[in-house]
C-alpha cells in the first residue's frame, strides 16, 4: 500500500478482520523487506503489515533530518492508513525504541507492543557512525553484519542483510544511529501500560540480553522470551519462531 499523504510504503499481508492489526517496524538502516518471512506467517492468521520508515526501502526521505518524532509520525500515519484502530506495534532495535516512545506518548494508537532485540537505551559504537560518515561508508557493512548474527548463521541470511545495507542511504543510517544514540527511556518505562512482549536472541551482541531483562523488570506486566541461538537479526534468523511468539501474544488480545 502506498500512503500518498505521508509518502510512505506499507507492505500488507493477510486480510483477516479479527483482532488488532500487527505493524512491524524495522531498525536502523533497515527496510520492510526484512520482515518478509515473519509477515508471510502472520498473514495466514491476521492482518499484518511492515512499514518502510521515511528514507528507507521504498519510502523517500523527508526534506528535514529525521527524528524520533518524525518516525513516530510515520508510524501514526501507517496506523491511520490501516484503518483498524490501535495496532500491535512490533519494533526491532531502533523500531523497538519507536514502539516504546509511542507506547508512552501515543497510547491511543498502540494496543500492545512487541520489543524485539532492543533496549531502553541504545548507545551506538562511535566507530560505526564514523565509518558510515566516512568516504567509505560501505566499509561499515562488515562491521554491522559481523556483529548482527549468532555464530554459524546461515550465509544466505547474512547475504540478504548485506544486500539490504548496500541499498541503504549512508546519510540516513547516520541519522538513525544518532536517534538510537540519543534514545534513553530507562527512567520512563513505568509509563508503558499496554501489554508488552519482549523478545531477544540469547546470542545478541548489539543489544545484549541484559537490555531485554531490564525492559522486563521495568515494564509493568511484561513478558520476556529468549530466542535460543539467535543474534540481533531475529526476523531473519528465526522468522517462524518470532512469528509464532507474536501470534501467541496477539491472539488473546482479540
Ligand atoms: N539496558 C540495560 N542496561 C544498559 C542499556 C540498556 N538498554 N544500555 C546500556 N546499559 C548498561 C551497560 O550494560 C553498561 O553497564 P555496565 O556499566 O554494568 O557495563 C552501562 O549501562 C553503560 O552502558 P552504555 O550507556 O552503553 O555506555 P558505555 O560507555 O558502557 O558503552 C558503547 C557505549 C557504545 C561502547 C556500547 O553501548 C556499545 O558497545 N554499543 C554497541 C551497540 C551498537 O552499536 N549497536 C548498533 C545497533 S543499534
């Protein structure tokens, strides 16, 4: 679906009218296509969608630099375009930061959140930002892919992620990392009152399991599940397990 008013691309799978829609949001330098396997599974049982934030995938960049607020506005536009009321917001990494931000600031559009491989603070390695800003931004890609997967990951998914990073605009990735680096909601997690599911690979090197434990301890009533043998890229490393956990969480919300 193309959202003309907001200039955003929204991939939709499944047309079920029962239960809330599920909206997946990618992380820094990501795109909706990363959710393909998850959407395929979710779409068999519910309405599921994945957004290209401005400047990612098929959504053009805004004229002004992106901010956490502008990305939150993108998500609000997608929720409105879906037209099904408050959504279950599934956010990966930076997308998880956006989900937390919206759960606190726009509870009217968020039925529940799934926080996948993320944290309440997301400091970024300065060397990574510097490499993306350099004259050789592609040199940052091996730094990303080297840390994003559990050891022994299927070379095909590493290649798929590498290709998505090659398509990404380095200037946008730098904006995303600055947003991550400035994000800190640690002292406000008690303000999240919607149902919350926290998922993290036990081999995640970019947002270690400790970050998810912190979320679980501080978000009232939240549930926490580890995905064994997974690193940071849960939607590529274990799409069926991830989708199964989301389905089990969402069905009782209907
Ligand atoms: N949840 C719980 N604890 C957190 C946290 C979170 N979201 N974020 C940081 N912390 C903890 C750290 O574990 C650390 O605890 P410790 O002192 O007991 O070791 C402490 O808070 C301070 O951490 P941090 O704010 O990250 O500062 P730092 O100076 O220790 O490290 C970096 C800064 C950038 C080196 C580090 O965050 C890092 O290696 N990040 C790489 C991740 C990355 O680049 N991700 C990119 C994709 S988003």
